[in-house]
């Protein structure tokens, strides 16, 4: 995490909600190494001595390398205890970073073959989430995400699954993987199913593709939040629309730079978004691959943009307002944010 320097308030003490964290990508690096050694799984150098890996998804080959590393990491999860360990450690790490609420995103179809199908795996994850929440005190929920490189009919199946668990631990439905692949509009029926179930609609958009794709996510998928959405800043009219509609942006600065969307952290257009009045929630995306967790996102933006503590406090407030956290969790967190600032 970047240095907090001077007399600045400690960022780990600032209460936060974490709205953009992928399941496998939340794994601790040490856990990856331990589980791989246990089962004799050979990891690429970029996940061992060269970690965190040098990544760029500026072209299709770059994304393929990123996805390959993600798939290798997923392969070390072999048992129910492995899944429970991952969820508990993700919760512990968020608590250390000031997390009060976590919405962890998972695509059950990526684990179905090993864990008895998408329903059985979802049951396992939700039970692990309940247990981790009780043990750490962190409020937690699940976002079920479809994979845009799979058929849209698979997404409908996942949307129905997510709807069955609405109000029982699942709060949202997403769409992940390389947003340059496939047709986003073809996933509209799946999002309609999830919307009718009362779930938050949280597709990825506006990171690897620009403002035009954000419009598709708004018009066809009726997004409530955008996974990333940072490139909305390139189109003032679109940004005005996003602000007026209250669509929140899950901005993940460290991963934006690692994937080559921006050349450096000072180029991430967070000030543009904030000055326009956008709702922004900072997220870590995939700490396993990017080497930075939740508090690190606040620290890097503080350093890159000279953000003062009132602006950081407002970012934290917005993360709760954009969440599905229970009202008592939100109220307590907002009061504690005021106390941090005061």
C-alpha cells in the first residue's frame, strides 16, 4: 500500500464498502503457493517469483495471458475447505483494510464441474460467506456473474439461479470477462430475468471499451452500477447522464493501470468523475493478479491526485450508498466515517 505520509489520517481506519472483488482474484498469494504445492500444480513464474505479474490487456493476446493466469489460480481450489478458506481470508483482508461490507463476485459455472454443479457450488459459497461474516464481523453478500465468452443462454441460467437466492445472500447479477468479446446486447434477456428478481444489475463496462459500450450497458442491460465504468469520463454528455441516473461506477485504479487502460495512476480520471458528481466506489478487482487490496486503492488515489481527507471520506460514503448493505450497517459506517474525518 502506498505510504500514508505526514499527518494524514490512516486510510485503513476509514470505513469502506467493497463492491468490486472477484472470487478467485481475492485469493492471497501465499495461499495460492501453498495450495499449488500441496497438489503438485506447476505455477508459471509470473505467479511465483515474478509476482505480481506484468500484465497488459491492450490487445487480445494480453487478455489471453491475463485469463490464463486467472484459470491457473482457479485450478488450485480443489476442496470445500479451500473455498471456505478463500472466502474467510478475503473477509479478513477487507477487515484489515477498514472494510465493513463486501459484495464478492463469482461465476459458479467456472467451478461447477469440480463442485457438483452451479447450484451446489453456490450453496457452498453462500455458506462460506455466512461463516466468514460471523467470524470476522464483516457484512457480506454475493454477486453472481455470467461470463461473456460463454453463450447468452448460460447467462439466463445463471440469472435464474441468482434470482432463486435473491434475499438469501445474493444481491446482484453481473457480466464479466473481456468486454471486447461477444455482443453485450445478447445478454439483455438474462439481465431482464435478474432485474425482475430485484437484483442489482452490475455488468462490466467502460474499461477496455469506451463510452459507446457504457451506453449499451445502460440502454440494453439497464445497469444500476458499472463494473469499472471509468472511461465514462471521456464523454461529458454520457458522464452527465450517468450522474443524473445515479449509476455508480466501481473504479479499480491499480488494475486499470496494470491492464494498460491508463499509463499511470495519475492518468486515472477520478477527479473528472468526482467533479461531475458521479457516484464512485473504489475496488481492488483481483488483488491476486494486481498485488493491491482495498485500502491500496484509496492510498494510490490519495497520492496520485493529492486527494484530501474530505474527498476520501466522500468516496467511502459513496461506496456504502451504492451497496446493498443493510440500513443499520450503512448508518453505523456513515457515522464512523464522520468520526474518522472529525
